[in-house]
C-alpha cells in the first residue's frame, strides 16, 4: 500500500534522466513562497529558453529545455515555445530525446494543431521501426492526439501492428486502443473495418489477458456500428467468460486481489449487452452458467475492500447482462433478492450501485412487484447523506413508478423537492411532471399536483412544464373548470410564483367564465387577483396578461371599463412589445364601426393543440443523451426502453436508403402505449417515443404554445401581431427560420446515432461477401452428401472429416477437425449458419446447431470432434454453411457447405411392404400429373465395367439404396435393368402462427416413389419421381441426377439446378 | 467508454498531476481542476461513496462549438460525467469518466495506479510525483492510453515503466560525452544515433528475454 504520509522525506534527489537544470528549476519553483514569485521564476526561465531555442542546440540541450517547458505546462502555465523542438526531437534516434519529444507533443499539441502535419511522417517511421519501444511511443502519441487526418494516413499501419503475428503483447494492446481512438475520431476514414472484423475478433482469444481486454474495448465500439460483421465476437466473449469463471483458466498475473481479470470480465459482460439475446441454445446455456457462477461467488463477502470491489464490479455488470437477456430468468430473480440486500448495505458504494442496478431492472422488467417490496427503503434513500445516493434513489423511484404507486411516489418526490439539493431540483421537477401526467387516473389529482409543483418549485420549473399544463387543460374539456378554480385559488395565496401567474393568466383568460358564477370568483375579482400581481412580473408575463385582458373583453363585458383602462395605460409604456400589444388590443376593442365581431373571432376559445408527444420527456432524455458508447438502457419505464430498442432495430432494418428519415408522428403514436388517463384519449402520452423522436418533437412543441395561440401568444416579436391576428390560426411569431435551424441542430446532434445505423446497414451486406467455396469442395461434397462418412475438406494444414447418423427428421454430424501441422491453431472458431440465399434465414429448412461450444484452439497434430445437430424443417435446397476460422500465423477463413441433402432424412420402405407390381403401379398412377411428378433425363452415368456397354446396374442400385436411402423394390418393373424404389421422407414442418410469432413444429411424412429407366445405347437415363408434393419430387429428382450423373457442380450451383428442373419438366 | 481526465490533487488543492484526454486550453484546465477539487473536498471522507455525478463538468469538458469539426463524429454532446475518486493520505486521486464506464472497475483502476506508483518509487510520496513528473506520466501512459484503459496488471505496468525508464537512462548516459561533437559534426552524429538505437534495442531485448 502506498504511503503518501511520508511526504516530508524528500526523495527528489536525482531525476531519472539526470538533467540538473530541470531539477534546479523544479527546486526553484518549489521555493517560491507565493504565486507571484513562482510566476516570476517561470517568466524568467521561459525567456531564457526562448533565447536558447534561437541558437543552434544539440539534442541534449533541446531535451533539457523541453522538459522544463513541459513541467511549466503541467503546473498550469500557458507556454508558447518548444513546439518545433518537440517536432525535431521526435525524429531523433535517441530514445531519451524521442521520448521527451513525444511527451511534449502529447502535452502541448492536439488534433487540430497546425504542426501535426510535420510529425506524421516521423510517427509513421516509428510505427515501422523494428524497435518495439519506438512503436509504443508512436502509438501512444496517436492515441492521444490522433484526429481524422492521422486516421486516414496511419490507420493501416496501426492495424498492421495489431494483427502482425510478430507484434508483442504490449504493442498489440496499444495498437488496439490506438485504432479505437482513430475509429472514434473518423469512422469514415476506416472504411475497411467490416473486412478487418474477423481478424480483430480473433485476437479476443489472445493468451495475454491484457491484449484481450484492449481488443474487447475495440470490438465493443466497432460492433455498435457493425453488429453483423462482429457477430462472431458474441460466442467468443461467452467462451472467454466461461473459461475464466467456470473453468478457472487464466494466468496468475491477472489476479487482482484473488479475482481473475475483473476488467476483462466486466468488459465482456458489457460487450454482450450490445447484441440481442442469442437464440443458440448452447450459447444461452453457457451464459446462464456463467451468470450463475458469478451470483454464486458473490454469496460470501470478502473482508478485503479491494477484493470486494472487484467482485462487485463483476456482479453488477453480470446483473445488468442478465436483465438485458431475460428479465424473467431465475438469475434475475436471484439478483433482485441480492439487490434488495445491497440497498440496505452499510457500505455506501454498494448502496449506490444497488440502487443504480435496480433502476436498470425497473426499467426493463415486466412486473415491478419485486422492486415495490423495497419502496420504503428506496424512498428513505432520498434522505441519504450522500448526494450520489440520493440521485440514484431518485432515478429508481422514477423508473419504478406505475399507476398503483404513483400517488405515494409523486407525493414523496414533492415533499423531497422542498429540501432537495439545488442541483437536483430542475430534473426532479421534470420527473414529477412526467410521472403525474403519465400515471394520473383523475384530473383533479393531476391539476392539484402540477399546480403545487409549480408553486413550490418556483424558479426550477422549466418553461415546458407549464406549457404542458396549458396544453393538457386546453385539450381536455372535463378538466377546464376544475383547473380554473384551482388556478384561481393559487393566485389568491399570499405568495405566488410568476410561473403560476402565467398558468393562471392563461387558464383564466380561456376558462375564467366557467367559474365566474362561483362566490368570490366574479370577473372583477378574477381581474384584481391577476392585475394586483402584474407589477412584479417580467415583461413576457405582462404581455401574456394583456392577452388575458383582451380575452376577457370578449367574455366579461361587465368589466370592460377596467380592462380598457389598463390596456390604454399600457399604450404609453416604454417597452415596445407591451406598447404595441396594448395599442393593437385597444384598436381591436374600439373598432370605429362599433362591431365586435372581429374581437369575438380573434378571442374565440383556443382549439385543441395538435397531438404531439410530450416535450417533457424530450427534455429529460436530452439530459441523458448518447455517450460515446451507447447506453444499453435509459432511466424510465419499460415502454421507453422497449420502444427504444424497437426504434433502433427499426432503423437498422430500414437500411441506408431512408436511414436518416425520421419516423412519422403517426408511427410513433402507434408505438405509444395506450394512455392511462381514461378520458384522456386525446392526450398524447409520449412515453413510447425513443429519445431521438422526443428530442425532435419536443422542439416542435416549443414553437406551439407561443405560435398557435394568437391572442394569448407571448412572444418577443409581437410587432406582427396586428396584421396576423386577422387569421385566427396564423402563427403570431414567425418561428419558422428559427425552428428549422434548431431542428437542424437537433438533427445534427442525433446524427451520430443515425449515421452509425446507416453505416451498419450496408456493412451487413458487405459482411456477407459472395460465397466462395474451396475448389476441391465439389468432389468431396458429392461424396459425403451420399455416404455416411468421408473427408469433407483437406488442405496442407487442416483436415475436416465427417461421420453422420440420421433417424427420421433428425441427425447428427460428427465433424473431425485435424491439425496437420506442428503449430497449434489459436482463436479457432466454428459456426454453422443457414445459407444466405435461404428464403427465411431465421427459420431455415435445415436447422443446424452445435451441441456444445467449440474449443477455441486446436493443438499441433491433434484432432477434435465437434457434433452438429441437424433437423429437417422443410424441403432444403440450400445446404447449411460451416464457417471455420483459425489463426495460424495469419487468419485462415473457410466456408464449407454441410452435406445434408434432403435425402438424408429419407428412410427406405422395406421391400414387399408395397405389395406386388399391380399394387405398386396403382399407387404410381395415382400420383401422376402436374405438381406431383418430376422427371429428368440425364447422361454421364457410368457403364458397367465388365461389358463396357451395358448399364452398371449394381452401382445404380447401390447409389439409390445407400446414397439416396430409398428402399429398392425388386420384381416390380418388367424391365430388369430399370430400378424402382420407394422411401419415406420425414420432416418437422415449422409453422409460424400469424401475428403470434411462435413457431410450432408438426411431424410429417411424405412417401416417395422412384423409377429409373436407363438406356445404355443412348447413354442416357430417365428418372421419374412421384410423391404427394411436387417440391419434394423435384428435389429428389435433382439429387438423383447429381448422385448418378456425378455432377457435383449441379449439386452446389443451385440456380443452375433449378433451371435444370424446370427444363426437364417438358421432356416428360 | 472513456476516461476524460486523471487528476491528483493534494489536500490544499494543488494539482500534482492533471491529464486531460481531449484538447482543453490551459485556462480551462485550471478551472476544471478547481471545480473538481471543490466537488471532492466538500465531501467528508467517511460514509460517502466514491462516486459523484458531475453535471457541472460538462460545460467545461465539452469542446467549444467552433473547434468541434473533428469531434462532431463523437457524439459527446450529452455526456454525463462522473467523478470517481479515492483519498490516499495527503493526496486525492480523481478520475473523470463518462457514464459508460463501470464505476467499481474505475475505482479498482485507481488502486492499481497507486500500487503501481508505490512499486515504481519504493514508498512513494508526493515529492516523487513532483520531481519525477515524467516518470509518473510514463506510468499513467502504461495504464491509460488516450482515455482508454490499456493495462490493469500491476506487474506488467511496472515492468513496462521500468523498461522505458531504463531505456531512457541508457540512451542518455551512453551518448552524453560525444553529444557536443554530435551537434557540430553531423556525420558523427549519425554514427552516435546508430549506437543509441542499438543500445535501446539491446535493453528492450534483454528485458524481453527476462519477461518470458
């Protein structure tokens, strides 16, 4: 443990670089008793250095002076010398000089400095240097000051250092993070990222945990933009976690207080939150096992603070992942019990994180019940000594609020508002306003709460809060009278905040007549209540009050005299806005023709506001905007998060063509959950809009209250009010330009998200390059497709053998991967994927999955077995693909088709079960005709070896029986050389219910009859397949041609095969 | 996910180390240090957690709008910053991070930093941080690079820092004498340069062989 207590014992005797000048300079600065003296020393020294730099200096001198400059800078003085010297020293061949040069570079310059251009070449030279220490200096510099220019010129060099097999671990780590920096600075300059993905992901398996940690950071950022290209990182991360946590396989070096590599664990757990939950059962089970282990490990609390910290860091991230994967899982249930304990902990850090994580849970779960159990504790946390804890408590209360507990939570928040820290109040007010609106079941409660909020929070109430009240009251007729009564009551209290006067002014101006008959609320009393306060108000509020008065002119003729008196007095005020308003209103009231039609038209009741989402949410969520790495969740209820995810997915699907387009209001409205206020159908809830939408819509809203309200508008630009007030709905204030501009601003502020998405979409297409199989595959595929075992692939270093076993609609493929060379393969990755041409990739005709996670390495000269389970869901024309990647010096990548033609799922009909020839041909005839039969004529089959002219009947029969798995029926066909066979094809037909999205499978069987008529003379053969399903017949016929004709190209070249089928049809 | 700044402040508010991972003018740096000190020093040590939301740092850390052309690609517009700190005797170690970092992991990282310093300077004290500011920078650069966590293994950090320090000393001492001549006779200087490079490489090799 460090002991900074011993600071009296000076140790600054010798600097590591033995620069006496520097030491004495530092000593002189330390001796300066006060700031002025220190400044004097600095000024003198800088003057001296400036003079020195004008002369011819050697490397040592430059280094010495530059060190002084750096030290001065670190002390907090602006320095304007030494930049050129730094550039020179970087090019020096001496490490000590180079190092000071780089230090000065990172301290004194930044990405936009003009001198950066001068160092790019030196940096590149150091990147190429054989000396790794120089590589590191260069990487470190790029990581600190690299901008888009460096990204363009140096990224390939950095990438090369990252993937080079000769790079040492400490270089790789630095290169990974440097690349990350460049990518963040300029993603467009690194357009190769999707192509680099596989190679970068492979490094996650690096033996060195430090390298793995650094690469995990890199992958995390890049994967957000290219989720598909980096998809392979998911199983890799799971595998690595399982190794560390379950198998306890890690290097001792990375034990931190007995916890293995906590940073890597945390990073990987977080990385997994950037993809939707995997649907691969094996991966799911492994993650579950990992999470279970982590939760289990946390049961005992170690005494050591450090160890406890590290353990908790992992635990909290694991809980976050568990919540992300499935809120209903057993792990989450366990975790929520743990969290309940944590928020009662005596350790403040644990309480803090407990509340934070619980807020995440509350933001995602279906049922809030387990959290509501702790409501008392959570409310109590608002009284915690620590503001950090109070903040998290507030977030949690906000997230866990629903219709049932809204009253108590909002009540508690209102009470807390009185004593809350000033820093918290504005956000607190917004949260109260949103919850009140969202979960109100009665108007009375809504109005009471909001008015109380406005009166007690005073200055902390943002404009949008009272805009929103006006909007809701205007749009809901039922609440208008009550709102007017309550607003009037508040106006009569002794102290009344200006915001309340605004609400009162607006509401009474619109709906004052509804309460004019109440005792104590006559027009004249209403007028006095408002006007007596106007002298204390700011100019915009007074302007609003003038509008109220002109509305009353229309509503309350009985107080016309008083109103006109006030308005006329305002025609003489100095403020031009108020004066103009007053003049126009007076002119409106005293029309020369004596008619008040115009007044009535202008002062008519406000129409309901157009439906828009809540401005409040937009405001709140703007506060929690995007970070460099997107947050995986946001504070708030589950709808917010779900819709946010949906929006993200939606924009992913939309692709680049209209990626930038905002969803329409209508769509957003549809996404919003039904409003909770029973009669408030008109009222937009707004909870279901993702943050981008809310930001944009909120902006529209801010124009609305000022713009649409003609007479009630309170803009600063009332000059045009006179002309425009003739059309009641014309905007009073021309916010057009302004609004657009800010819309642009919003658009640009959200741009990173949309462009990120936009980049992602094309990447998914570029991530799937045209399928290229190794050339040797056609032959081996043909062999393995029609036999139970064989070698699927072989090259100089790798052999992949195959043994298969099929029963009905299911089967197992045992893959044997053999390493043929004396170097181990690392970062091995095996994946089975549906063929990209598959019509429904999510639900392929042949479902293939691995029963366990494949190992991540393959030792020299060894072999491993990996089992792939397959099942038949339909007529498969496209083979599932096996992706093999491994590192042996460089990254090797292979794509192989897995030989599972549909014939594998055929079982032979036992001979004799179909009866004699008569019965057979009865069936045969029954299946005649279009849509049942497929016929092909093909050549190229082998002739009998003995006769050289006849048909090799033995082979033909063997292929039909063993290869196509059909049962031979002897003695059926009158011609002995003809082959007749029958079989049953098994399939678990997957049917997707419309709308429900659930997939159920029903087992089905299809009988297949085959007849082969070879013609030795013409060296051709006619093949006829009949079954109840045309697609089955066609596919079997195709397979027969492939198997007997020996045409593997036909087997893999699917488009040609199809054409062949169609072409063969008319020949029948 | 990024560390914005690493600051070491003593109990009197004097910064002993202040590194910012984005370009910030000296004046603003000083303001930031003062703000951070104010935030942290107002919190009693006992019974409070080590994390602090710091919305007030946002205005100071965000680059001014005019120079944000290059940084427009990084959506830093609405970062929430968090201060994570830990006291050690007279010094307070403070990391300013964005909201995507794991709080506890950063807290552990502070511990790693301090332990690395302690191992590099046996029994580290405040004076070490002053007189060996370049070494402290070098250790920090082994720990965090450009705002990203680079290495968390104390052995590895110290080993790298010591290697760099040795390489520096070696290249400095081996060439101290002929240096005067080097600047005069350029041809000779080239020769010296070769020597220095080989020496540094030699060091690197020696230490690499001991690594394995």
